[in-house]
């Protein structure tokens, strides 16, 4: 074993021992503790746990990788995910908290006085959450395959086993304290390498400022800013200008951002967090703290992405473009390159047989013609998986081994914390909402806990198998999950809180139409259940509706949901008086002591 492996095993081992120790120390005894940690957690602590829950493998592993290759276009992730968080904290969290219901389906079942509405909500939640877990599984597979130096598939299977042990033992209380530990690991792992790399490239220790600072070459200021240098390097190789490239058109960028924002506000595992603090005021405070903890990572990500791309380019293109010795010899490739090749996530193919690596944009016709003149026969980096960028970044920049080990531990922490939160949401939807709420109301507490553990195991297996062929990079897959939540859950919650004329028929038709349209559009372009080879069925062509990509289509689904729900509810009978009074009541700000009579109103 080399020095790096020893470091990696010890850091990852130590962090895991910490998480599992905490989970055992905080084992949940009653079902209320299992779901919402006995409602007694300090707002700052809850803010940290929410931040860890929030920043999944998509934020940690994948987002900066997408920023590295999509430049300005990937800012939709930054705006959508942080903006949605604010929406959640202001528009939904305090009201749901006042309602005093644990889960989203419970709120929907009571507010729309109907078991059918509750079942529809559970189905929508499970669809969105499982898609989301597929994204986490992709991240876990990438992290484990690199750290254990195996193929991606083997890494994924090992990761499934660990997630299972981890989520099934502890329940939410274990998870809350574990997540505080995970947040600390994750944020150190993200910022420490960023500080080193920022110092290397710009001489500025703050990556947020380094991104806009001057570029330093071999210790001498180059007189160019870092971003100008990056634009120059990649445009010389035929790639689009980093600082102005978009994802699709402007409408697609807008829809993408909107879909992520409202999907965020409809995602169950984050909403549940607001029930774990003692008072309504604390719910707002913990939302505020969570935003601070999230911002630390989100403001660092653009710098990490840009610097990773520049370092990658400079590793391969060692001299002027087109000169004989300008490209790295394949046999001189660095150690990290070889290790990522074992995972199958980085692939090189020597197309012109000169033993050197040519990495350029051969889709750009003008540049491809020029490249032929240099004797290049096509882009030879045939696969550079976006999700490896953050994990490979410290190795590309030659940082010390302990930093590289810390990043692997951070990536695993990010993927595990979200996977655990989501699996809890899925299992509570099945055991608490379907079993106890609808099919077997007289089930014992013990049987309910066991049912939720079985549900959790099932969810892990399904998500893991679908994770072998994910529909995209981790962040793209997660964007689809957000689209599903946006098109189904968000409108039902909003209308339930703000429109007292909204009845159960409207809500059910709205949720069903929103999620159906979105699922069909996604499956049409990404394959049914994301299985390769099943896309574009019935001979339909790839055809983006107004240029909106499947990952961004949740925004359209949500508009359909709102429209259908409002029209149907106005054509059918109004909800009963006590429900209308209840909706008025939830919006009147009062002390936290005023909640109990709500359930009394429902019993009548």
C-alpha cells in the first residue's frame, strides 16, 4: 500500500467510526424519536444537520464538476438550490410546522380531508425520492470506486451495503447528530483543498475572491485574471468560452432554475427537519443558520470548478497548442490519471498513434480542421466523467496526501448523509402513511418500525440497481428528482396553505397531471425507468418542448399542476367549513401553544 492509500483508509475509517459511534449512542427508542428526534434540537445544531442533509453528493461531488465543464451555464444549480431553500423557509416551513404534522402526506391527507389525496402524495414522494437516491448512489459509486481502486459497479455495491447499515440502525435522532459530524467533515474537505489551490493559482487564500483575482504562473503574476486565462486556454482548444456559455437557451436556463427552486421547496427530507425544533420561531432560525452553512460550500463551488478545469487542461496541454511536444506523453501520465482509469470513469484512446494525449473539442468544425493540420485524429480523452472532478482536483494540483484523503471522506459523508435522510423519508412514507395511516391503523409501534426498516432495504436495492446506469451525472439525476417534486408536491402544499377554496378533487387531479406529464417527458428522453435503449418509444423524435431539457421540465409540470388544480376545484364542491376555518387559522401568526385545537377540529 502506498502512502496515499494508508492516509485514505485511516481518514475514511476514522470518520466512519465517528458516525457509527454517534448512531449507536443515539439509538432511537420510540417511533416519535425515530421520525423526528424527540423535537428537542438546538436551532444552530439543526441548521448544521439540515445543511448536511441538503448538500448531497450532487452538491459536493457533482456540482463543481458541472460548473467546470458548463461554466456560466451551471449557475442554474447555484441559484436554483439556494433560492429554493429561501422559498422553503419563508413560504412553507413555518406553516407546516404550525399544522403539527410530521410528514408531507399527513399534511396533504388532513388538509384535503381524503385518503386518496394522501396515497397520491405518497406515490409522488416515493418517485421523487428514489430518483434522488439514484443520484446519491452515483456519487457513492464514484467515491468508493476511486478509494478502493475498483470499477464503478463494485464501488456501488459496497456503498449500498454501508448505506443500509447506516440508515437502518439509527433513525432520525442518530441521523441528526451524525449529520452535524458529517457537515464538519464535508465542509473541511471542500474548503481546505480550495484554499490550497487558490493560493497556488492566484496567491489569494480565499477561493471566493481567488476566482476573480489575477492568475499567478510559477510564482510570477501573469497580468491576466484567472478567468481570462481559463477562457484563453480552453478556447485555444476549440471549447466554448467558459464565462459566457449557457445550458441550452435562456428559456431553458430560466426553467431549470425555477424547477430546482420549487422542487427544493417540495422535497420531503428537508421539510421534515423543521419539525425537529421546539418552537415555530426556532424553525425560522434553523432555516437561517442552515443557509449560512450551505453558503460556505455554494460560494466556494464556482472557484473549485474553474480551478479544476484549468489544472486539468494544463496537465494535458503542457506546451503551445499544435507544437510537437505540446501534449503530455501517455506514458508520463500522472499517478492520479492511472487510478481514475481503473474505475472506468476516465478513458483515453490513442487515435493518431503518437503516444501523446490530445484533448480538444472535435465537435467544433473550425477547430477540428485546424487540428487535422497538427496531425490530430480526434479528441483522445474519450471519457471524462464530470463527477470525478472534485475528487480528482487535489490530486491534479499535487496537494499533500492527507488533503486528498480528506476529500474522499467528505464525498462519502455528503452522499451518505443525504441518502440516509431520503431513505428515512421513503420508509416513513411507506410504513407511517400507507401502512399505519391507511391499510392497518391498529398496527403496533414495533411492527411499524420493522416495516419501515424493510421498506428502507427495498428502496436501497431499487436505487442501487438503477444507479448502475444513472440517467446522467449525479447533479443531473438529482435535478430530475427535483423536477418530479416540483411538478407534484409543491403546488399541492402551496395551494393547501394559501387557497382555502382548494378541495381534494382539485389537489388530486393537479398532482396526478403534473407528475404524469413530467415523468412522460423525462422517460421519453432518458428511457423508461432510465433503462438504456428504451428512450424515444413509438418512433417519436428527440424534441425539446420550446427547447426545455428533461432535467428542467418540472417547471412546466408545476404550471400544469397549478392550472388543473385551480380549474377543477372551482368546478367542484367547496371544502367543508371546518377545513376553510383551519386554513385561515394556520396563516394567523400566534404563539406555538395554539396548535392542539387543530386536531380537535379535524376529529369532528
